[in-house]
C-alpha cells in the first residue's frame, strides 16, 4: 500500500480524513485510497463497496453519486486483482 494512505500531500493523516471526511477535489482520490486499503487487508469487494457508499454519504461534502463511488471501487478491485495476478 502506498504512503498516500498514511499521509496526504498536505500532511493530513488518514484517521482524520476518515473521521472528518473530505470535500470536493479529494473525494475520488480518498475513496480510491480507502478501497485499496480495505482490499489489501482482505475485505471482500462487495463489503468494500457497501462501506464506501455509506462513508460517501456521511463524510463526503457533497457526496458523490452512488454510481461514481461504485466505479471507483470497481476500478480499484480490478487493479488489486491484476496486482495479485502479477499482471502489473
């Protein structure tokens, strides 16, 4: 997992982002990072999607459309699978 999960370019640690949420401009990147983190730690892709849909509604300002969140998660699931298969 990249260092981006642990610290953002602005130095904000991940637990703060999880707690306080993110605004426009950081939503997709943060959701992708969270998806990668969850998948890396063995969370099922379907569970990851449900968790991030909920997090999006409660912590993203404004929330992204559900279909966009699912596209982000799907993209990271595919990347994660390619990495596990050794194709990346």
